[in-house]
């Protein structure tokens, strides 16, 4: 009786990234909202043309970002939340945190 490792299939739908039209979902929705606002602010053919141009060029950039890294915007957002400098400090439970002058 041999004990072989069990093979469990990993379904692609369980770890697929949340993309819309080849780019990340949130930036695509923000881009669509921005281009819609540009079109509605102009209310003429030039405003509509600028909105379409903005949407097409923005989708081109967002698709390139998604090809480079499927979670680029989330990584950038976490990076932007990091502080520039974290000062060194020990916890109150470490051995070196007792007051050395009292001993």
C-alpha cells in the first residue's frame, strides 16, 4: 500500500483577479466616471470627443498596468500609506526596557 500525495485541483475562478475589460475594476470605474463627468460638463461635441479620447487612452494605460501587475493599484495604495520613517522603539515587554538607573 503506497501513500501517494493527494491531488486537489485548484479552480481558476477561485484565484482570478477582479478585472473589468482587461484592467483593474476600481480604476476602470473611476475612469468611466471621470470621462462621463467631462462629457456632461461640456454638453457639446467637443466635450464628448474629449471624454471618448480620455476613456480610450486611460483604458490603454490601465490595461498595460494590469499586464505588468494584476494588483498594481492596490500595491501602490498600500505603498502610499507607508510612512517615510519608522523610529526604532522597543516594546515594554522586552528585556532591555527596564530602567537601568534603578538597579
